[in-house]
């Protein structure tokens, strides 16, 4: 392999320190910044950060406008999922279908044999193949977002930050004279929604949600909701009900425009059904190895058995029940700390 690497650069601390570390390892770094959303004026600040850093490190840098493609694929997916009464996970959809797809495409164009990003993820060899592994920092590990990447991309990936903790990355930036960079806050929430208010975003896109009834599991009316889009599975606060015991959002019944409320103990599920799954290590799954699964980024891993039912549906048997599992979110599987695959949750029971 040549020592040319295409690095995704956002102007933030993680991708910036990645550029420095790659240079120290002898790579010729070409930076690329993708524009996914926002106006030119909104993008000016982070784009300037990326180009200024590239100039300071004397690396080639290109900007690619993918706002049309992002709208067509990711935002369309995001809206459609809410219309279906599901909770979308745009990062898991964007990474294989847009971000890493175009990183790979431009790596070929720029004659780079490797692709790098500032994700806190490791790579390693298992049974003669390259896999993704959880990052060293358990608080920052981002393998959860990358389960859909195909083999052709995984084979090219370099993650300079995989063996570091976030505090160490800030120290590196400080030691190299990038004080303002070391003090940058992490970006949180959904990247294309200003203020992270997805409800307002849907309203601006003309997506209407009609009022309906809160009901219990037997269909008894408990009150009125303001529209299904305004609630999430597991939500307790903001229901507008005056009851003597806490209830949580348990299920959406779109056909009747009803939201089912239940006590917390009734939210636990022991089986999940996945659709649009992707398994990078089919052999481990076919051999019936016990895996661990994460159904939310910050959720502790749960032991499970994964059964492939057909080409589009898989069943997950949780060995310990979990609560607040939302259709549309993802289930991500690990064998020890090695990423095996994942899928979108269709239903749970």
C-alpha cells in the first residue's frame, strides 16, 4: 500500500489531531471536508477551521459539496422513519450510504490507498480478515456508528485515535501549539438540525402530526396526545397527564393514531427483530457464538444470541431483558470487543 491517506476533516479537534498523528507516522495526508447541510454562511466557520489547519500542516485539502445527496438519502430517510412511527438513527444510515461511500470514491480519485477519520475506533486482524474493534476509551468508542461498513472499505481504514482517550487528544493539540483547538467542545446531537429540535425540523418540512389518544395496553383512553412525532419510546416527562403513578411511552399505534402508555416494568423486551441488517462476520454468527449487543450508544452491553431468519430479517434473543427499545434504532453486535455487525430494529417483544 502507498502512504497516501485521505482524511475526513471537519475542523474539529479529533480529525485535526488525526492529521498530525498521520503525518508523524509518515503518511502523505490529503484532507477532505464534506458539506452535508446548512447554508454557505453557516458552513463558513468550520470550513475555515479545516482549511486553516490544512494550510498550517501544509497538507492538500479539498471541499466536496454533498448537500444534494445528503438531502436525497439521509434527510429523506430521517423524515420517512418518523412518518412510519419509528425513531431514526441517521448516523448509522449516513456512514455506509454516504460518508464512507464518498470517502472511498475520493480516495480512489486522489490515489490514496487508505482512508482515515477521527473516530475513536480500532482495527485488527481476526481469522485473516481486518475488523473494527472498540476504541480504547469506553466513553468515546464510536464503533457503534460504523456497523454497516462493507469489507472493501474496512480494509482501507485507519483510525489514528483508536488507542487514545479524549483527554490525551486535547493534550496533544495543546502540546503542538493548537491551544484553541484543544479547548473546542464536542459537537452533540443531530448534525443537520440546528438546536437539536427534531420536532421543529419536521414541522418546517411540512410533516404534520395529528392529536390522538393516550391509551393503556387494553385500549382504555388515558388522555390526549399532541401528535405521535412529539414523543419517543420510554418518554415519561411532558405527557401532560395527571396520574398518581408514572407511565412511559411504550408503543405507537399508527393506524389508530394512539400512543400506548405503560409502567416501566412493562417496557422490558427479551426479543428483537431486525431488518436491513449487515453482518461482517457471518461465520461467528453461523457458529452460534454468544454475542453482546448494544441497542443504544450509551447502553451497557447485553449478552445475546443472534439468529438469521432470512435475507432481510434476523432475531435477537436477549439473555437479560432491556427496556425502552425503539423501532428504527439500531442493534450492534460484538464478539468480545470486535464488531460483528448490526441492524435496524423492526420490532421488539
